[in-house]
C-alpha cells in the first residue's frame, strides 16, 4: 500500500473515538454534534504508530471527570484519540497493556485494540451491558490483560504507561491519585471511602521461600506505643484531650494510611507475594478491632512500614532504602513524615513492579 503524502482527502487533526457502549455500539465518534457509531470491531495502527497517552479532566454529557486518551496513527497518517473514563474497565485495561510494553515495542510496534463487551454470564456487575474491556495487541501478539485481581497502585501503573507512550519520565505529581482509576466514573471531586482488607492470604513468595529468619507478615516492635489506644479511653477522656482541629487532622492522616495500605496490598499482588493472614488477624485481635481502618495511627504506621520493609527484603535484599524506612517505625506521626514515607516507598516500589 502506497503511503499518502502531500494533499490528503481528510482534514488534518486528531479524530476522537469515544470508547463506551452508551450509543448502541462499542465505540463512536461525533460529527456535527451528533454521535456516529463506529462499526469496525478493531483498530490497528501503523508500525510505530503509538503517538502518546494523556490523562486529563473533561466534561462529557454534562459530567466532569478524568479521561484517558490514547493516540494512535493509522496507515493513512490519520491520528485517532481513543478516549475513555479513567475509572472504567477499559481505561484500566489500556493502562495495564501500555505499561507492559517494552521501550522498543512502544517506539516501533504496531498497536491493535479490540474493544470487548463483558459476558453477562461471567460478571457480577448489576449492569453488564455497560462494561467494555480493552484487549490490546502489539505486532499481532496479545498484551497482558488486567484480570481485575488485587489492588494495584493505578497512579504508578499510569506513570509507567505515560512514560512509555510519551517517551520520557512522566512526573507522577501530574497524575491523579490511584482511586481516580478505580472509581467507575473517574470523578474529579473527592475520593471514595476506603476500607482496607482485614488480613492477607498466606504464602510467601512465588518460589515458596519465606523471609529472612522464616518470618512473614507483621513485625511487632518491642517499643511501646506512643499513643494510648482509643479502646482504653472513655469518650469523655478523648474529648478533653483532643481539640476539633486535632481530631480532624487525625482523621485525615488515618485516611492517608488507609490509601497507603491499599497501595501496598496492590504491589504485593503484582509481585506475587502474599502475607500471613493469621499473623494479621492476631494483630487486629490484639488491637481489639476488625479492620485495618479501625487501627490507631501508631499501629497503622507499624503495619504499613513493616509490610514495606518485608517486600523490599524479599524482592531486593539489602536495598539501601531499608534502613531509612525502618526509621519510620519510630517517627512522629505527622503529614510531613507520612509524605516522606509515601514518597520513599513509591520510589522503591517502582523497582518492584514486574513490567
């Protein structure tokens, strides 16, 4: 096929393809303000046709939300942007697949997309008719598919995908938080409530090896807790000791640890490492709570820091960051120290994501 050059039969610019099932098909475009169903069942770029990936806020159908847009160029030099809501199954599948590309595939590969409707007999969704999966290929070979298991740190997955698709180290500060990719509508207002798992399934690494010394799971520091547990205080005592501003600050910081815990669980899942559920259950029982979210800040810090240390020891023994992370077990619990812990953890975890 001879490549077109010079005068073209179509207007230059990016043609947006909206990847959702709301208009009776699998995807559609807009012409003169009206939706036009795309009858094609797949799309294939030219060789080296990956032109970029964007995450942005936009208003669609009167609703504001985050969008993911993948830019692909076809054999006729037309660039298409495949747009979907950030919190959709389609977006998660797209990000997962692009993140799995090698640098060479991202630069020279021929990228294919097969939008795939959910099978009503294989989904627990109450509205399977709205679910669209993104199955992608590179040079005719199917790319990894996100199976919906685990709790990946989608902000980090998005950073990997954006960096590979755009050809440079994409700043993670410019990417919305992980929950934006998990909420069905990718809303840009406030994060949903977060409930961490109450425990973990129980094996160590994929190779069956336990951690150093045969220990797995939660580390129990010998140092006493810095703060008295709420369970040992009466409501009146607590009210006298804490101002409304202090209570609000503790609640906010507790929410950050809940999100942090979800991110840690996701990285464990991605790296095929699980943690001793019995040990976690015993820890919760000792604290007289049922879930991670119910723990005090001190104990949330103990759990999360211990889990970070453990997976780093399993995957990268002797990593230089382990000593610095260990110091976080005794750090004063403030927003600043949490931010430092989170930033250091994400930096180390970027070496663990198995892409």
